[in-house]
C-alpha cells in the first residue's frame, strides 16, 4: 500500500454519502447495472440497492469487473422489502417515473436522506414502487426521443444530487459512521485478506489506519491456523 493510494482511499471515504442511494427496479442488464454502480461511485454514494435474488446478483458480479467493489450493494428479494428497509432508515423515495404528479428532477431535495428508484427502459418503475414513492421525478426532454437509457438518466440525477449536497456542505466532513469507515478502509486496503476472511466467515483483523497495513499480520495468521487446525496448537 503506497502512501499515495492510502491517501486517495481516505479522501474517497471522507466524502462518501451514507444516506444517499439508488434502488434499481427490474434492471437486470449487466451493462446497465455496472454503469449505475460506476455512477454511484463517481458521485460519492456509499450504498446501492437492487431488487434481485442474491444468486442472480452474485452471477452478475462475476461479469461486472471491479466497479461493485467501491459501492456496497444490498440485494432485496422484493420491492416491498426494499422500500420498507429504506423507509425505516428515514429515506424519502424519488421514483424516476413519468406521471401526472412528476416534477423536474432538480426540484426535489437531495440533501435529506433519500433514494432514487430507477426502472428499466421498457417498463419503467413498477406500479408497486411507483405507488410507494414520495415523489415522481422526470428529466425534461427537448428532442424527439422520449426517454434516456437508465444508466444515463441515473447519472444525470445523481449529478444534481451531488451539486445540492456540495452546496449544503455535506461533502466537507466525514459522514460515514466509524464502524463503516473502518470496515471499508480494511476492505479497500486489504482486498486479498478481505476475500480470505469472507470465504471462511472470519472477522477482519485490525489494521493501522495510518498505513493501511495489518497491525500484526503474522500473529493473526498463526491464530487462524491454530483455530482451523487445533492439532497445531502448542500444549
């Protein structure tokens, strides 16, 4: 871990927004999901929510490259469960949906805890999600086409959310809870050890936040070996 990379990781974590997220509704094309995740990363989001069976999303992750590593993705089996989870966190839900009550996407408040719901290009946001949204938002179109690709629309909306939050000073101080900050710092600084721990359901070992390195890597590995192979433990 070079000092420059560690500084970059900390800079990103210091500006991550834990209470701004995207919820995809029936968006299953890998290229669109990958692009949305990249936009979430680019505009400072810490979380993204996907209504998709876990196994299906795991298959997608194998084809998504490294984009999903930088944004925590939460899978939900149904839209009702996703909405309930987000509303329990106090999020307002903004559905990107053309309707009689839709307003310009720049007119809603993104400085409050909120989630943008994006549907697929064919069907849009589902009726269930649309009914449960606090606001419907649209991107005004001045050309012949009636809509944008879902990933392009998401990027435009998130750019406005970022603009509002920057003006409100929400990027000026660290907003991630300490536990989330240290977990992400570990995962980003030690991706190989992270995978090792995740595959074996092990707790992450402590790292030095000043260097990004394990505090006692050799001691931790010896302890893990003894736990997995008790016969190696000394009398």
